[in-house]
């Protein structure tokens, strides 16, 4: 087994609290499947035999049940590891928590990532450059960077959130700089040694970290050993930027290569330098220079010349589908586009066999109906996802919306560009545009809403 796969499903969905107030982020429906199903399905199709899913104690039961009911013909074995529900751990802390389960290099994926990437493309980069970390990035679409998109519950268009500033070498594969725009107060700074070695640096602002990483096993060892002196809470926000900065560092004088099972006092663990990890013993170094294990006289000659052991690389996904459903806007976009990507969604029909559509109703080919849903007469549904066990009354129009499970929409309603969370009842004649309705709401008849959040006051979303 070359890589172990880990899915991080312990996020609280703090950027979309009205959606995650009653449904854990990992179980939010996209295309009538829970979010976490998409990375599980991707790993299964890629041939992985097992995956570790890290989630909260309180979520485990529902997560396992949701995956079992949505799994279909998946063959991959699921190992669900729980972290305390009252802890606010980041992805790096969760990865540290499962260190003892990781025996090889590790492929880490966020549960909110939906993509059709062929995983071997990322693995090929990792192998070719013997990278310490390989990051999947994708190019932002024009609508996210320029025009923005309407967000349900918002009065105006939402621009893309804070970008990353990414510096790449001339070939566009090695990461030389990674910084969040919000963290840069004045000017960007790089070491002179980096400029001397890479006089041409591409600076990108339209690349998004997809939250899929391949990490060397020794990176996880470093993360676990340095839990006292240095705090790395998140992989993307803290660990990866640190690795990028430390690429050209050298071990401190007298620094020993740490042993995985050493019994050093806790205080001593914090002083170990990243440059002392991942080093090769003299025998391995000699063997590699004498073998054809890779092109040490070709593309890798620069690494050999400078003795690099810490290398951060990226695979940039230029084409295909790649989106993180980690905000309300991204969640809407994922649902809007998912019906166009059947290779991701699977072979199930867009209209479930148990769904009922009565006479003179129209359901567009870009829409979905979930299990047990009833669509009454003279209904029009376009570019929308309707969940399980919903009832859509006579003469209802639903356009460009997401309707979750167990929603009852009464006669004569018009719903456009909105999200309606589960177990909600919408009265007769309601008109709703660009709204977000929280779970278990009762919307009064003939009410009219535009760009509003309809929910409990103590859970109102910040726009």
C-alpha cells in the first residue's frame, strides 16, 4: 500500500451556520448525497481498499448510516475515528491524533471537496519529485473572481473570499511562496537564497488550495513530535506554509535525525528542526546516486546539487470539476453544477424511481428528485435539487434552488435562487427569491421574501 487515505470530516461549517445548525457539515446534501460521500466514492473508484474518516463522536452514527445508505456498490472499507465533540481541533491536530494509524505516506482530503480529478496525476507529481508534500490546486472560475455570484440571504453579490498568494518556479510545479492575502500587511518577502536559485518566480492569485494533500510519513512524525513547542492547528493555514518557508533550511549544527520511537522528555521534542527530518543515511544516498531510481542528471539535478530533502510541489487542475462546498455560495454552486457531472454523481437516475410526478408537471433534465418525493399537478422545476420525502403542491415554481429532505411546499408558491433546509413547511402562495430558510421552519401563507435569512434569531447567519 503506497498511500493511506484520510478524510477530514470534523469541520463544524462555521462559514455556513444556518445550514449546519441541524445537519453536520459532512452530511449536508449535494445532489441528494452527503458531502462526505464524494471523496469516499473518488477513493473507491481509484482502487483504495480502505479509508480513515476523522469526525466527531456525536456525528459518527449518522455519518456511518448516511454512507451505508448512499454507498451503493462501494467496495472500500471505512474506518471511522472519532475526536471529542467538545474539542475545536484543526485538521493538523486531527492528523496528529491518528498518527499511530499511519504507516506510509498519507493522502489527506477534506470532506467538502468534490472533484473529478484522476488521483494518479497528483501521485505522479509526488513520485517524480520525491516531494515532501504535494498540494492539489485548481484555477478559480471567472464568475468567482470577477462578477461574483448571488448568495441566498445576501442583499448583494458575494465576491470571492480572501485569496492566497502563491509563488511557483518557472516550470510551475514547485511552491516557493504560500501566503494568505489577509496575512500580508505590506510587502511580500522572500529569502535572497530563493531568488538566487529561482530568479524567475510566477506569482499567482487565481489558484485555490483544494485541500487535498499527499504528505510524507516523516512530515506526520514532525507534526506529532513538535506538538509542545510549536502549534500547528491546520494543514492548509499553518503546516503547509511552514513547510514551504523551511524548504531551503539546513539542519542546525549537531542536530540529530529524530528516531520515531525515541523516549525523549516532552520538553525536548519541541526543539527538533524540520530540516533534520526526512534525511537519508549515507548508504541510501550512495545507492541512489549509483542507481537510475530517477533522473538525478535531469529534472532532479537541481535538487541533488543543493541537497534538498524538503520539497513542496503542486499539481494544478486546469480543467474538470473541482469545488469545495465550504461556504453558502460554494454549496449552492456545487448543487447547481452537480447534475452536469454524472461521472461524479454516479449512475443513479436524476429522478428517483420512487418519486411521483403528477400530470402537467415539468421537471427539467438539470434537476433531481429524491426518494419518496411527490410533485403535484402543474408544477415547474428547473435547475433545482429536491430532497427525499418532500411534497411539492399544485402550481408551484421552483427555479435554481436546493430543497432538502422532508420539506412541504404548499400550493401556488414560487421559490427562486433559494435554499430550504429540512423539515420545513412553506404555506400557500409564498414568494421567495434568493433566500435561505433554516431547518424546521413554518413559513406563513402568502408571505413575500427577497434576499433574507428565515430562521431562529439566535442562529441568524452573518452576511
